[in-house]
C-alpha cells in the first residue's frame, strides 16, 4: 500500500491535521469496502486512492425536486456530508448549500462546464419537465431541460439520485401533468449514467458509489436500470428480517394487533418487498438505526420505476405471490402485479408509460408490467462477479 | 434606480426568484416568483385517500413530515377516524423533532452565511475565540486548541484552492459585521451542527423507519407498534434511546444555538429595523394534548392584525382564500375573485416569457405560487407568528424565553416585528419544543406501562365504512408556518385535493388588489450597499426560511361544489 502522508496534499494528511487518527480513517475505509462488496484487503486500496488523489469536481443540480435527496445526503456518516464537501470532492455547485446566490451561483456552474468539460461528475436530483416549453422549472431564467442538457452531456459521469431523477418519480406519476422525465430520457447522450433510485436515495449508497469511483476511477457494476448491484442486486423480501414469518405464514392482519406487535410479515397489509430491489434490510437508514419495515410499515417499493402507479394502492397486497411458505421463484416476480394496479392503469392510461427508459430497455414487455431485474449471479458470488456495465453506458 | 434579479436564491428549499428595484440605496419595490411546478394535486385525483399522505409528503423532503401529517388529518376528518392517544403522542414527537432539527439546520446551514463571513474567520485568534466562546456558553468544545484545529482545517481547505460551495460568495461585503473570532466560532458550530442534525434526527428513524420521508403514517393512527414486551415494537429500549437523543438535542440548543443566536444578534441589532413585512400573523396551532374534537394545543392558534398584540382573534378557516391574478393559473369566473380552498377550480396557465429569459413581466402573472389571504389580508406565518400569538396569549414558557432574550439584547418587544425578530423567534421556538418533547416520551411510557397499546382506529380503515361522499380539512403548524390540506372523497377515491402552504402564504405574489405578499412587503426599505452583491435581500428572504417546493402544487381540477368544511 502506498502511503503518501508526506506529500501534504492528500486526504490522509488533511485528516491528520484535523485530528482524525489513522485507525479511524482505516475504519472508514473498511466500512466502505464492506458496503460496496469488495474483498478483504480492499480497504487498503481505498485508503491509498483517497489519500493521494486531488479532489474531483462535483456539481449537484436540483430540478423538480423536494430536496429530500439533499437532506438524505446530509445524513451520510461514512463519510459524512462535511467530509465529502470539504475533503473528498470539490462541490462547486449545489443550490441548497452554496454560499453564492443568483448570478454568482450560476457563474460557478458555467465555469465548471466550461473549464472542466468531460472531467466533472454531475449529480441530478428531481425530474425534468418538458411541458410548457420548459416553464415548469426554470433556474436563472433557463429551463431545467436546457441546464440538464448543457451540464450532463459535458460531464464525465452523471449520478441520478432519487426516483424522480432516475425514473421521473412523483411528478411523472399519472397523468404526468408537466411532462416530467428522468435524466436518462431527458438527456439521451450521457456517457456514463449511474441511477440511484429510492425515495429518497439512501445516503450510504450515494457515498459508497462516489467512493467506489474515487477508489477505482470507474463506476460500479449495474443492473439494467443502471443501478449498482451492490445496492440494488437483491430484493427487500430476500433479505427481510421478517422473512421467516412470511415463510411460516404469520402475517399482520390489522394495525396494532398481536402479530404487528410481534413483528410478523407485512405482506397482507400491502408490503411491496417481494418486487422491490434495494439494500434497505442490510444497511437500513440513518446510520443503521431503523428502516420502514422495522418500524411496522410495509415497503412501498420506492426504488422501482413508476412505483407511484405500479405499487399503488399501497395497502393492497400483491397478488399471485407464489407459495405462502415456499421460497419465491425470483425470476417470476415480474409476473406479479399489485391488486388494483390494473384498475389504476385503466384509469390513467398506458400511453404516457410508453415513454419511460425502462420500456426502451425491456424488449418483449410491451405492457410495462415486468418488474424483473437482471438475473442475479448464481451461488453466493458477490457483485464483483458481475461484468462491469457502468463504464460502458 | 437599478433592477436586481436574484435567481436562484440559494440556501433554500426549491426554486425562488426575487426581482427588486433599488432606489437611493434602498429596495423600493420587490417581486417574489416561484419558478417550479409539479401538479401533485392533479396526480392525486382518483387515488386511494389512504395513500395520499405518501404522495403529499413528497411535496417537500426538507420539512419531510408536514404534508403527511396534514394529509392524514384531512382524511381522518373526512371519514371520521379517531386516532388513539399513542398515535397523537407519536405524531407530536415527530412534528416537534422535525421543527427542532429543521430550525437548527436553517440557522447554521441556510441562514448563517448571510451574517457570518467565513473568510474573515481565517484572521481569528483561536485563544480570543476561546475566550468569546467561554463567555457566552459553557459548551465543552471551547478551548483554544479546538479553535486552532478548526481554523487550520478551514485554512487547509482554502489553501487547496478549491473553494467548492464557498466560492463566489459576498465575502468581505461591508454588511458583514462580526469580528473574526465570532466568525470562527460560528464556522466551528456550522460543522458541529452538521453532525448534530444527523444524530438528532434518529428520533425520526426510531419512530418513522427513516428520514427523510418517514414511513410510519397511517390514516387513523400510526404504524409503529407499542409493546413493552416485544422486540419488534417501541419498548423500553426505544424509550431510553428517545430520551437520550432528546436530552442531547436540547443540550446543543441551549448551550450552542441560543448563545450563538444572541451573540450574532448583538452585532446586528439594526436588523430589528428592517424586514417587518405585512404585520399580520396567522397561526393554526399545534400539538394536541388530548383526543377531543377541539383539543387544547401546546402552541396556540390565533390571528394578529396590524401588529396589535393586545387582541388575539380566533382562527376561522372559512376566511382562507386564494387569488391567482398574478399567478400562472386561471379561474373560470375571472381572475379577480378569491376562492376558498374547498371551492378551488385552478388550472395552470403559463403566460410568462419563454425560457431562457432575463426579466419577468411583473405587471401580469409572474409566479407559480397563488396568493393566499385571510379575511382578504396577507398574513405572515411561521415561527415569528407562532411566538407572537403564544406570547400575547400568555404561554408561560414562551413569555419567559422571549422576555429573557429581549433583556439580554437590551431591546423591547417592538423589535420582534423584523428580520431579526424572525431569526430570534425561530430559536426560541426550538428551545420551547425541545424542552417539551421529553414530557411526551413520558406520556408514551406511562401508557405502555398501564397496557394502553392502541396505535390505530381500525373501525374506519375499510373504505366500505366511509360515507359515499366525504369532505375534510387537516391543519398543521409546519416549521415554516400554517399548513392546511382540504380533501373531498367520492366513492372511496380522491375527487379533489388542495393544499395551502406556509411558503405560499409568505412568498406569494400580489393579490387582485395589488397588495404585495409578505416577502415582497418585507423587502421594502432594505438597504443595499452594493446592487451587484445584494446580501441584504438574502438576509430578509432567508429569515422566512423559504421552502418553495412546498409552495407550488396548488392545482385542483375537481371542480365540485363543496359547501361543508369541517374543522379538525
């Protein structure tokens, strides 16, 4: 392992100046290695990479957003938002945190696009409206669409955070009043796109993705929605702490009943865990404190495309889940539908759904009801066994 | 005269544009425009009312609980569901935690840089900074060594030449008035508050599964089971964890936030003379203390007109209306009228310039916000409104803290009607709520101990138990002020949904009578030292804590006549 403490320019040296011990730093690197599924010894590689590299530039764009992903980022702990902003990256534009305003703020963004063309990372939060000639979202008098095209097509990579930026999210829910799109659809020529869906993105998945890039200079392997396998490779159901109750046929029947108090399975009250792919059960939220199912509420499927239309009504249970007590055949999950989804599609129409990115990528699935992710790697191999896809996008 | 455009207004939630005219070094006219629209009420049409909270919650991820709370209250009001005591307590805790955490983030991360010159902190003497810190508080992080470390970290960051989010700001602006030591202390606490908020909000993770976008809300109660004899429910472990998080949170508020607030305010007392605004204040009230139809509220409701603290009027929800004359919407009966939210008929109608544009035509429509009015008057909502109503209503703890803060600054209550008053009221409210939260945890623990484990009214869960047609309203005090949701349900589905939101009250454009909204009023007379660097505009606008995503979503296509609006 190369140690570069003497150069004075690396992160390690800076951390030392602020009293972060070598042990603490290596602890952070180990946690990162574990989260992104790297083999033993990788933490040393991460440490070496973080210590020596100059800070890459990142700009964070907000469009039709609720700032929930920004808030989530503020909850990050490994590393913290302060460490990312001050030490790991140069965050040259982020409306919610930056000191500059108005013209001076926009000048910072323009300078990045001009002077660091092809070298910066763009994070996008919120969907991009295409209706009303772009008037549904303007910043500095420019439309979100224009800004997204200028900034994203000149970036080395784009990281879409949250389900609005990845798949259109809530603004794109039927009947999509503003013609909202996710980044993939709004800006077709992005070189490398990483999608971190969920509402909001789990901060630890965002920081792990950034650290993966800082460590290796490339992006993690992804599923067909461009989501990193280390975070979206398995269903909630497969890793759920309540799975034993599903297998045993023990269900919550009514809010606050004995089964609810004892942590039984939430399937009958609407849990979408079987058709939702994210690592919530493993890393949980807010530094591992809890997660929605842990506090007694069903999963609402927030990491999946069109979950506002396809997973609602939220409290209607999935139909056709095989085997109360049998392990589900994961490849057939895509055939399941939520009770009531048919009615919702009938009411809202399928037309607008045809525009979505996942449809383009899902040949042979004209109805748009296929939830199936890319088949998982066989056996217990972790994500490292998957071919790298991110860099090819 | 010069025309200033600040777009984007940064360090807020959402997209806000301010245009202002400056004459003789003062703002002589101002227009507030919100530049983003999503149409969430349209999206709600025809959906299950029990799902609505999750949709409306996503209006905002900063005040991530407020539209969920208002939504479940509106639907409960419509269908007659009655949440049991534990649900009320859990909601009070979630609401108060939101308010406390949000206010601290606002002070340090969104507002502080308007008052604190980060670059000046590099000239601070760490020993003198320690002296200042120890003079204002007994907080443990106050040694010269500690401030040396912070200064070196900041210095190393600046030396590296990549200023990131601190680039291009108004550093060195003559309106910055803190000595370098106060600036360094504030920078240290900016960083500490980043860690603090992350920890304090674990209260939400315990009670709501995650933050942002908690996921334990239910129409009729809460999804978080309560059982002292279970590992999968709120139990004695979680009670202990909540008490510890609240105690640590309160400690920071008392020993860091409030002392910082008073220290900074003491250098900017002239800002008690700017930013007064409309002088009318509206509060719906919050924190029900029992289950009755009109429960006592810990933070009282009321209306103040024309800064008259001697008379607190009762809030009447029938007097809430909205104009669209200067908003990018149209009314069927003409844009001159004002409509009650239950009778809204709004359709988006963008008439502004095609982007990219330099100027808005402010004589016509110029914002995605409507203009809410109460009894035809513009109203300020938020912490200042709440603290004024509570103060004038004789709320004991609020009176004590307001009186003590005024005494420490050596000023009278008249300074409250100002930019500075808004900043101070937010801090006082934070302490009042952080102190109160422990009592609600005790109440929850007592219920648990005597076997009161109910969390949900299941009698109204099944839509078959609802009337064919039902109408309801839900009221809430969000961190930024009074929030109301109105819902109409037909055959178990949402027929109409309308929200009237704090930032719509405060940031809305002129009404049909050309009366400006609170931001627009508050900016009049603001001194501008340098029109190229309108720092002073940011001070007053930020003092309201803008949350624009909340403000814009006002679309209702239901169009049904509704005559009966019930009040929670």
